[in-house]
C-alpha cells in the first residue's frame, strides 16, 4: 500500500483578499474548517499525519493553526523564498527530501474551500493508497452549478434564470479541488506534466473557492442557506 501524505500551505499575504484564511464562514475561520476536515480524513483513512506549511512570520496563521491543531498534524516552516510560490513544489521546497523519504504520494488540498467534505476526500486517499504508476492527478468536475445572491436566495440553477441579481449568470462549475503528486517526481519539472484527471463525484454540491471579497460574500450566502442557525460573521 502506498504511503499518502495530506498537505496544504497557508500564508497571510493574499493579494486580492488579505488575511483570507482568517476570515470566518459560519462562525469559523477557513483555517479552523480546513484543520477539522484534514484531521477527520487522517483518522478515517489511517494516514499518519497531515502537514501544514507556513512561514513563522505569519504569526496570525501560526496562532490559528496551533489553536486548532490536532495530534495528527505536523506544522512545517516554509522558507522566505517559497512564500510567493503557488504550487505544492514551491511551498514545500525545503522539505522535498523529507517528503520523498517518508511518503509515496502527496495529496495537496487548498484551505480556501469552506465546504470541503470528508466523504469527498476519502475516496481520493483510498485511490492513491492502491494506485499504480507515477502520473500526477488533478481533480476536475464540470456540471451545472447553483448561483446564490447575497441574501442567500438561489437565483440560477439547472436552467433557471433570474435577472438583476449580483450572481445571476448561468455557468458551469469547473473546480480544481485537489492535486496529487507521486514523490518520485516531487520537486522536478515532471511534477506538473502529464496530469491525469480524477473524476469528482456529484456529491460535491457547493464549490466556493474563496479568493476575493465577492467569493467570501457568496460563501456567507451559501452557508446561510445550508446552515441557517449558525452565527453570522460578515466582513465589515
């Protein structure tokens, strides 16, 4: 069985939404939401650890991670050079040999998806544990999506159209939910080449990737509909 590591990177200096990982959806920050999901995946699949990489100068991120840390999380320090990097290889540049020594696959998740579900990630882990070959994987799904307005009303979906609302554009969701890399190519140019798609099940109903203030508003709207009794924490 392949050794699989769950990993992510966190930083404070987001250009379009500063401090976005500390923003709350449903009363909990993106850091807290990610940590809970990652910990549950590790427990339910028998993985040894999940890793969070950040720079020690990101004090608010470090405090948030340590405040919600579980016994199966390893906090790694990123180099200053890696803080502008976007790929998993950039983030874990100084840890490449460590990763190659301990794992066969790295499953990289983004902490920017507030509605990630444990049951959607577990099949990916199980696939990697038994996977043959060394081609990287990238998830994508394309399906009709729902669009919500800032009041929590569903305004578009499956052919419906409502005009004059902020998010009333029919569209197809193409979600980049995860990437997975064999450690044999970790940190090499082949790491990003010849990726194979991994089909995401239709159980993923709400995909919000928080990158801007508008994304955060949409996440609040979706959360209000899904969990109407949770506390509201909207940005000022």
